[in-house]
C-alpha cells in the first residue's frame, strides 16, 4: 500500500489523510514530522507528541534521515515509543547542528535526549 502525505499544518494535522485514518487502513504506526517543532506518532500503543527542548538552526540536510535511523534503532532495541521519539527528535536536532550531512553533534545529542518533551495526545 502506497501512502503519501503532501503537507503538514502547524497543528500537526496532515492534509488529505489523518494518522488515525492511515492506522485504520493498515499502517502499524504513523510518525509525522513537523520539522523544527518535532514529531507526532500514532501507534497501536498510543499517540504522542515529541518536541525538542529548543529550536536549532543549521544544516537540515539529513535531519529526516536521523529521525528514521533513531526510530529504527529504537524498534530494533524494543524501546517503548516515547523513548524512540525522544531519541529521534534529539538525533535530528543534533544532526542539524552538525555542518555536514550524515553526521551529528554528539554533545548536543547527549544534552537534548533527556530534555525532549514527549506527551500523550
């Protein structure tokens, strides 16, 4: 099944299909990026909104790849969704702070991870 989300509004509502609609139609989990404002996840275990502790500026190339990598690592480790999202937001922000795509600021990741806000929604 191919699913495409074209635009995300600032209130995290996708234009065209909601995460709940996608879940009802077979997606096991839906994670929506709001760029610098974080992530929203709708899963079979619950729904969460994760926000970075601060806005960062830099090179956004690779930030989405960092999200996917952190989510995959958390899935492989069996981490609960809030921990996966916390790691994904922290790694993405740390990647933005690194001048080259494909790397991240290790100190920023360590600083951000425990302070990422994750709340049920």
